[in-house]
C-alpha cells in the first residue's frame, strides 16, 4: 500500500527548504490576520465616526465574516486535500483584497457587510487552519515543527498590524487603510504563495486506496460528548477573544 501523502521531494527530486516555506507563510499570515480579524480593533470607531453607521453593525461585519469562514472551512479542507494549499492560499489573497476594496469603497452598510462576507471567504481559505493543512500536505509527519514556528509568526500580527493600522488611519483615513491592505494582499502575499510555496500533486488515487483498506472506527457516545465539549469551549473562547480585541 502506497503512502497517502507522498513526499514532494520524492516527486520532484528536491526537498523544499522548510525555513523558506515557513517564513513565507509567516509573513502572509501576519497580514492576513491583520487585514481581517484584527482590522475592526482599530477601524471600527473611525468607520462609525466617518459614516454614522451604528458601531454594533460595524463590528458585526467581523462576526459575519467569521461565520462565513466557518461555513467555508469544510470545502477549503477538501480543496487542500485534493489540490494542495498553494492555489487555495493564493485565492484567499484575492478574496481578502476584493473584500477590503468593497469595505473601503462602501457607501452604505449593506455594501460594507457584503465586503465582510467576501473577507470571510478569504479568512476561511487563508488563516491558520488552511496554512497548517498546507504544511501537513507538504511535509507530513515533519510538519509539526513548521506549524509551531508558523504559529509564532502569526502571533506578531497584532503587534505589527495594530500600530500600522492606527498609523494608516491617522495619515490616510480608514478607507485608504482598507485599500492599502488590499494592495498588500495582491502585490505581496499573492506572489509569495505562487512563487515560494511548492505545488503538491493530487493524491486521490492513493487516498482512495487507503480509505478502502481502512477499518471504520466506531463513534462512541463519550467521544461525541468530549468533542462537543471541546467545540463549545473553543467557540466561547473565540467569542471572548474577538469581543476583547474589538472593544479594548
């Protein structure tokens, strides 16, 4: 039985440099988080002051985006499984840029929220989970250290992007801030994904063989309970973290 995820080095004859790939993903993660999840932390009040829209609706754009990201995640996971992460992450940059342009040019709350729906799809395709899955597809069991390093990179997002967003808002306004972040996605993140991430051939045939030979694992009631408890804990933790990031 063949391996479900052949090493990319076996197929191409060379081993990708993990440090380069992780650094590339780390840079894109900093700005992916900064222009989406952490954006309202700085822009919410200037948007409200400049447009007169209720703060609840302005901040609600992030909630809408997170909902869309969650709904899109299963499809994103299947796409990474079938085609690798490079194309998915590249599309995420385009989606984030399109959503930010829509938000930056919005003249009413409906257009603003529509922009956040597009950003939500970009978040679902471009934040931690897709990046981790991409590293797993490329490096398999050797991806653990890379995932840890990528997490450390992402931790600098608020450190870098909060002051940057504040500076941009003060010097150019919130609309231009959105457009500048959209430009960064197109001129920096998108080329990084396309040029520095290795492509991974589809493993469908070998995965199907593995699934066919695998024994089904019975699902116990205790497992379902533990999964539900963990999911609830993570959800409430994310709610608290999101609320604090926007409010304070």
